[in-house]
C-alpha cells in the first residue's frame, strides 16, 4: 500500500477524548445487519443523508444566517475511526459497531462533512473501514484485503447513490485520510475518462497524497474557480518533514487552501477566514498561514486559545478544521462557476 507508513490516520481534532464522549451516543445506533454487510437502502447505513437529520446538518452558531442552497450533492468519505489498539487483530470494522458509528458521526461527520452543508446535500456512506494498523502492517496481503473490502462497500454505496439519488445532479467527491484514499480510487474508476466527469464540480482529496502520475486526465485545480478538477493537501508544522514524506519519490500534488493555487508562495494567516476546532460553535480567525513545499502544506504553529499546549508537528488532524471557512467559501465559488459553465 502506497505510503503505508503514513501517520495520517490519527483521526480528526475531535476524535480524541479522554472522557470518551462517544459512549453517550451508542444507544442511537441499535441496528444490526443480518449478513454483516451495509444495506444502503436503509438510512442507518448512511452516516450522512439528506433524508434524515444527522451531525452533518449542524451549522456553527456564527454561520446560521447564511443562505442555503442544495443543487449539488457531496459524496463524503470519512477518515479512520477504527483505531483502538485492542482491535488491531480485526482487519475491518463491523458495519453495525455502535461505538465506531457514534465516534464517526460525532467526529468526522460533525466537524468535517458539515463544511459542505451550506451548498450541498451531504451523502456519507458507512463502510467497513480498515483498522488503522493496516497502514503500518508488514503483512501486505492482509492489509490489501482490508482496504479492498472497505473500497467494495464504498463502490456499492456510490452505485446505489447514482441509481437512487443522483438524477443527473452535479457532484462533489470529498474524503479525508482513509476516506481520501478511497476517493482517489472512486475518481479514477468512475470519473476519469468517463462521461460522469462532466458532472464533477470538484474533488477534495484531503490528508492523503496524490502522486502526479496517478491520474491521466483528471487535473489538479490551479485556482479557486476551476471546476472538474481536484484539490489535495496534508498539513504539517513549518520545518517538519516526516520520514514517510521524505520517502516520496514521485511528485505530489499540493493545493494551498488559502489561495487555492499550487505555487510555493507563502500565504499569510490574514487570509484564513476561520477555523472550527473543539468548540463547534466558535469560529477562530487567522489561526494558520499556509505554504506549499516538499509535497505537503506547511504552516506555522496555529494560534488559538491555549495553543501553546498544542505540541504536535503533524497537523493532519486539522487538515479540514484549520481551513474550515475557506473550504466552505470555495465550495460555493466552484458551484457558482460550474452552473455558469
């Protein structure tokens, strides 16, 4: 598996809690699959779906006066939430695991998928995600099988979405971490050199590298208004280059989410319109700057209350959250240009 040593599956800012707040939500997930597979005709097997209320519908208090539109769909693939060490011998999550479903919905779906809800209907299928240890496993055959099972679910969900819900609507493909890995495959199978590409507004492949040779015709976005293209970045503290990044031998596409270009110019935190961190209803402005280099996105240490206690140099957990309002605005811009075209 490419970049198998990638530390990226550290989950989102909100996925880690000493008190394990997700236990309180487990009773909301009392459903059982008779054959262990997801049934996408059943809304329980969608972490986010426009025909039910779910955490992706949440809007931070300062944003609640925004006008809403939903002429475009987003198919969002969440990151790894199957991370407990005691479960590492189990290759894939059970589709009806109450704790994992609660953790997924009240971390990634709430804090990440919600970035799209001003302009899109949000679809996020549950899938039998690979355990985080598969990214580090020396058993390549077992790890490969785990990722294949995860992708098989996503593929089934996407085909169901196309048949039952899409009805020719424009679409955004988005994913973070393991979800971004799956989004790459989905784009290559269903969009590249396919007529469906004409319906692609944009793709956000976040927290996972996209090698320059991965796609043959699908192009990286080079500005904030281009459509039918993709954006991608991985975020680290300026000056820190992890060993697995140094091992990247092919060029990696990187997008700067503050100016939406691929250039290496430094972009000031003054252009960061706002982050959403642990307090979902609080917007923190000017938290991070951004600069492309060495196949990743660099930023100086984020500024937010008590940030002096934040010692990590790997900001993967905040790939979306640190640039939340910039992404939200960019989704709106690209959709507007898509319709004009």
